[in-house]
């Protein structure tokens, strides 16, 4: 089966910023993403969980995008415009997908 190169972008951000982030991704032409709740973790400020411990966030979400490599820069610019002012992290990794026409 033929696989196609893609990028996986994972953005962890305060739940209250989810709509602003997904609107920015939509405006940047991102055609698909998945939003998942994040139940807890540990970072620069120490451990936190969904019940609080992250400023005013009331929780975090993970927004996961699979995208063609040539569209990555536009996605990252849109994501960074939101993440740079808030608690969050963006990671990018290489991946492979079936049905490249979907991305």
C-alpha cells in the first residue's frame, strides 16, 4: 500500500483558547484537525491536572493536525500567533498517511 509523507502537528493549549486556535487554523486553510481533552501533565510550572493548577485555563486540550509538508509553515504561523501569548506548546513530527488527497 502506498504511503505519503505528511507532518503531524500537535498543539497543547489552554482549553479557553481552543476556539481562537481552531479559528486561526481554519483561516490558514487547515482542512482538518482533532481536538482531545488533556487530563494532566507536568511542565515548567510543575505538575497540573484538569481540576485546576493551570492558571485560569480550567484544563488543556490537544489539537492534532495531519498536513502536507508544503502547508506546514502557514499552519505554524497561525498556531504561533495564538500560542505565543498563552500557555501552550507546539510540536511537529514526520509521519506517513494513506489517502494523501485528504490532507
